[in-house]
C-alpha cells in the first residue's frame, strides 16, 4: 500500500511511466495556455499549446536514485509507536500509520538500513517517541543523505523537552556508540530540536561523529553539502538537467547568470565556465556557506553569493542594475513558487530577456508565477516591464516511479 501511495507508477514498465508523465505535463501546459488566453493573450500555437513541449527526458538511474530520504517516527500498522518509516493515510480520516520503507523502489538500500538501525535503537531506548509536541516524548524524524562516493550522513531530530544537559549528553553518547560500534559507521549529525520545523539558526545541528558535511561530484565539480542544504535528490538526473539548462540559457562569455534559490550553488557553478559572472541568491545561510566553499574549492572566482530571502535581496540588486552585459535568470524555487516581489523585480528589469523557470510542481503555485510573468503590463500591481512569453517546455524525470517530474520552462521577451 505504501508503494502505491508514494510511488504510484512503480508497477508500470519505465517507458509507460514516461508516457503517463508526458501526458500530465501536456495537460499542465494546456492549462497554462487557456489561462493566458483568459488574460487576453493570443497564446495558442500549432499543436494547441502555448509553446512546444519536448519529450520527457528519462532519468539515468531508475531504482534507488534518491540521495536523501526523510523517515518519520509514529505508530506502525501493528500499533508500535516506535516505527520508523513513511506515512500512509490522511489526517482528516485519522487513519495515519507509519509504514517501513523496505519495498520502496526509489529509496536506496543504505537508507533503508540506517532507518532499520534507528528503529532498533529507539525501540531499545527507555525514552518515548515525540509524535505530538504537547504530549511529550523525544525521538523524532531521521533524515539520511548519501553520495556516489559512499558517504552517508544521518540526521536525527531529538526533542529535549525538560531534559537536563547531563541526561542529554548521555543520549547523544548512546546514539553515537550505537551507530559507530553497532550497525556500521555513518556520519552522524544530531539536531536537538524543540520545534517541529525549525531552522539551523533556531536549533543548530550538533555533530556527534564523523564529518560535518558530505561531498558529491557532479559535472566534474565537487560539492559540499550541509545537513539542511538543498541538493537535487537525483544526482545523475540533476546532471542531465543542468546540462540542458546551460544549453537553453544560451549564456555566452559576456553573460551574467542570475541563479535565484541557488541552494549549494550547483546550477551556477556548473555553468560558471561559460559565462562572465554568476550571482546566486539563497535563503538558507548554511547553503550559501557551502556555495562559497564549493566555488573556492573548484577554483571558480567569477561568482558571488547572497544570503537572504530572494524577495528582499533581488529587488534591491536589480533596481540599481546598470551593467550593460546580457542578464539571464534561472529560478529554481520550492513548491511554494516565487514571491510576487521576485517576479516583479525580474519582470521590471529590462536587461533580463531570457528566464529559465525550473519547477517541481508546475500545476501549483508556479502557475501563478507563469501568469505574472506573461500578463499584460499592470500599473496597479507595479508590473511595468514588457511581458515574457513561454518559448519551450522540457520535462525531466527526476523522480521515477512517482507521478512527479521537473519541468523546465523557457520564457523570453
């Protein structure tokens, strides 16, 4: 049942999965086309879409491709509250259970092993799991990250409740001992957290064993990854995606590339050799530290990285933009899409003629962004700049067996 929920296409041969996803991307473009027509834009091209849709680019690896997995701690189907796995069910129906991920095709064996070890550890621990904060308990989710070099990072979230420093130190020591002398060495990073979703600043990660980062190679570059830094979950798929972004950007030796929501700097740094300058913007401060380290380590000097929310950094950056060099923007936001102020800053900057929007959920909030980029000028919304037009769409299968893929939309004006 878990596989059907998380990876609904797993029973289909891979070619059929690609066909199903292509059709869903086609529907999304049809939706965009009709929404643009509603705004009075003559968007429909031959084929009935607002721009050509290229075939879905397959993932080089189909099974066990995830380099990051998040496992929850909750009641299992047998009622054991110390079950480590993925959720099935809905909050509304109150039938949520945590099911082991052993049969998931997209999760590598190493991640399943670490999850199994963590479950074994917390089941032997006298401390309760923390399922709801106000009900107490301590053991929470586990995140496992791996790289093609065989590095593994396990991030355990532990709610200290009213626990004193000495008792806390004991739990850290037990966890470290279990993972170093027990089921094989992994880099263990422990976050002692008192909030459900808190940032590194609110509750810093505490290294229990090994190195504070893991390292990955991509497109001939070496990347350092912090515990909470964004990195595409399918490394080999990301290589294919970034090469295509480089070609689509048409960024030459005199171009400045704006990399918005840049994470650890992967896109910008992989294209730095073909442009005159990279400007990266990212909200997660640790990811920006990684990006700067990555640039220095790889001997890349034509880049600058800004830490902060894109809606605060970008308008300021572009309002005073007087550089005569061509400016190409690449945006890779989360599912929440871009803040309106970011879209407005891009739209009102005359130097940006090409924009690549990489979306993992184009039918969601990103759709609002697409319409904001392409709608007629609107003084009320302070959208003065010339509208963009969708020019080309290429879907990439970054998530085999699931219904999701990554859509790259090229906008030009």
